């Protein structure tokens, strides 16, 4: 099943002399459960791409369909709810809430959605992430790698169809980086989630099903499957 369908995505920042064409006619699709790495030089448009896919930024033109729904034909309120339920985010700076402990941080998106978290789901995630013994710890009592695992747990708890990770290993050493990527791979297999991960680390792209290469706003390679054409 196709989870992500991006067609002719364009993003322009600024006007006149200050105009930056951050994304130029980007098209690709991703299937359910695929793990895609996004690579490219600094300033090539990787974050802009992820921000548009997550509706954190608005495309100038083009279409983004997630699980068959056109993200930007929804009303803003609808889009916020859709995003909360269908997209998980992981950032370089873990962005945990300092006052909440591990399990509270993980449950947070469910509470935001005015739903009651199922303890079994929280326990399963703590188990998968190897954080069971840390459930009552606060973020500042955890290592960077552990904090990022909590952030991944928070992205997984709603079982989103799509996970967007912007350099999730940027602040981690190589061992912790590999662990974090292994967890993302595990999630994409276990829960059949589609993952897009920006990384500068070539060692980490090996784990990906496909590598999307962005150069000066253009998607130059998307590791497309055989017999597939960009439209
Ligand atoms: P990275 O290269 O690590 O992806 P950047 O430092 O280029 O990150 O950008 C981080 C964020 O800052 C981007 O997601 C973007 O939204 C914002 N940003 C980048 N460049 C500019 C700019 N020229 N003006 C305003 N915001 C910017
Ligand atoms: P990357 O993530 O690959 O480092 P970005 O997507 O952050 O690249 O940036 C792509 C281009 O768009 C850069 O030239 C950057 O300066 C520009 N840019 C990004 N965000 C903004 C913004 N909010 N305002 C103006 N320019 C931006």
C-alpha cells in the first residue's frame, strides 16, 4: 500500500533577490513499511522536504498525499488532527518535556488527542526501546541515546503511518546512532511504518530500503524500484 505520494512539490522562500528555490518539482512515492534515508549537502532542501511532508511548512505548489489524503486540501484544523494521528516526528534535539518522566513523555501525544493511553501499549514500547527500568526517570537523568529512544517512543505511541526523522542521530555518538537507526528499522518492520530519515552519516544509509538524494532542491535519485517512473 502506498503511504506517501509526493507530486511536483515546489517550495520557494522569499522574493526577488532573496528568492530561494528550496524544492524544485520533487516527486516520489513510498510504500507502507519502507525505510528511506534522505541525504544531500547542507542547504540542499532536506529539512524543507520533511517540514512540508509533516505540514510544519506549506509548499508553494504540488501535492502531498499521506495514506490517500491530500494534506493541503484539508482545512487547517483537520490537518492538525490528521498530523497528530498519522505522522510521528523525531528531531535532532530530542525535544522532550523536561518536567515529564519517560512514560509521561511517551504518552504525551495520546493525552494531547484527549484519549486515554493504554498501559499495555506504553509497556510494549518501553520493552521495545529497552527503557523499562527508566520509566520514572526525567529526561535530564538519561543519556543522549536514551533520550532519543524516548523521543522515538513518543513518535511510535500513536502508531502513525509515517515517521519523519530530521537527523535523529545528529547529537549521538556512532554506537548510539546505530542503536537509534536499528530501533527505527525495527519499528518500520514491527508496526509496518514508513520512515523518512535525514542523515549525514553514510554508515546509517546502509540500513535503509532506499536512499533519496537531494541536490540544490532537486530529487536526483530516489532509489526507485524497477519498472517505476517518476510522473
Ligand atoms: P540542517 O542543515 O541541519 O538541515 P539548517 O541549519 O540548514 O539545518 O536549518 C534548520 C532550520 O532552520 C530549517 O529547517 C529551516 O526551517 C530553518 N532555516 C534554514 N535556513 C534558513 C534561512 N535562510 N532563513 C530562515 N530559516 C532558515
Ligand atoms: P538542508 O536541510 O538540506 O540543510 P534546508 O531545507 O534547511 O536544507 O534549506 C534549503 C534552502 O532553503 C537553503 O538555501 C536555506 O537557506 C533555505 N531556507 C530554508 N528555510 C528557510 C526559511 N524559513 N526562509 C528562507 N530560506 C529558507
